[in-house]
C-alpha cells in the first residue's frame, strides 16, 4: 500500500438509493506514519564546513554561513570533533552526501536526536 493510500478510509454514505462508498483522506493518518523533521541552529558566529562523509578526512563540499540552520535527516558516528557544544563523534546528515559535526549544531542533546543513518 502506498503512503498516499495509507491514510484513506472508506465509509458507507448511507443515503437512500446511493449506497456509494466515499473515500476520505486524513492528514493525521499520514502524519502519524512519518517522523517530523526540525531544523537546528549552527553555533553563533560559526561558518561550518559541510563534508562529503562523517569525518574530517572527507572533503569539504560547501560552507554554511553564520546563522545557518540545518535539518538533520539521520546521524552516524565518525571522527571525534570538539566544538562549541562539546566533544562528540556524532555527525549529522543534512543532505544527500553532506555531513556536519554535531559539536557545532545546537540539538539540545549530547546524544542522538535522529535515527542512525543506514
């Protein structure tokens, strides 16, 4: 069953002579099947390197500007980095093939806040 059909339910119309089924889609049912994504602020005054993989040995693919916010899709262990929010080996996947050290992202936690990357 596709994601679009997961939230559909059928109900009998009950009108005389009609008896047709009406399909009702509920946004709540769709929302319950996905995990809400949030954006998190990068440490103030930091221009953050975005790398191709979860470690400092990976090449820099771009640099986030000061005041940037990131959406974290998944997290994975990698090179240990010390930054404004402590020392951690957690790397945040912010786009396909793009990672930043969690030591520079204010997630409000010292641990994982998103699922592990597969």
